C-alpha cells in the first residue's frame, strides 16, 4: 500500500487517526476505514491465495510470497517497502521489516485493515455458497460454532487441511 498523505482532508485525517492493528479494530471500525483508505491510497494491491495452495506450500511461505507480490505491485522507484515483522525475499526494492509495524506505520496498519476487511467480506460471500458452516458469523476463526459445524458437516473446499484444528482431528479425513 502506498499512501498519498497530500490527498488527506480533515475527515480522512481523523479516520486515519483510528488506524492501528486490524485485530484491535471492531468489524464496524474496519468497515468504516476501508473506503477511506482506498480513497487516499496512491496504490493498493490485494493478493489472495487458495486453501489448496496454502496446504501445498505452507501458510508462512505462502503469506510471504503474497506479501512480496503485493509490495512489488505498489512499489515505485526509490521507495522503501515496509513489512510487518518479516523480511521479504526476492523483492527488488529497498525494504524494512518493522516489528509491530501495524502499531508504528500508517501504511502497514492501513494494509492490515484492508487485508482483514477483504477477508471478512470474502467469508460473508462464502457463507451463501457454503451454507451450514456459518462463515459470515465466525469469518474463518476457530470458534466453538465453527468447530461444531465441522463436526456436523465435515470440511468445505475452503478449509485448509494443513491447519491443525482439534475439530479436524475428530474427523476421519483422508
């Protein structure tokens, strides 16, 4: 994400003052920030990966590859790419891994909000395509209701089989 701070009006500036780690935001707060971030961002790249791809490569490796792809799409000559905690291999731009970056960098916090809100929106749409798993309510987190749905229905095509869920362990998967 590349933020254009010169495009900030007073309303956007106040909204960005609420930026922090997306996990610290309420769902309503993230939803309110989402369009503000998109309006003031000079460039945005949202990259997603499918469950089978994550299972094949591993979550951490897949996340870093997706981050590299997103940064490569928004980076410009002479910029410094920031990442939240992890260095990104194979990036052709100067970079800095910032520990706790979503609390220290508006760009990282904004990217975190966009990523979480995008995922939540996807899970709400997935709820209609995969009824019974209650994706709209738990948005993929391992809640008791989510584990109960897996026990009742098994796994959906959206579930990562490499995820070590206690709900999965109760099923005969193969």
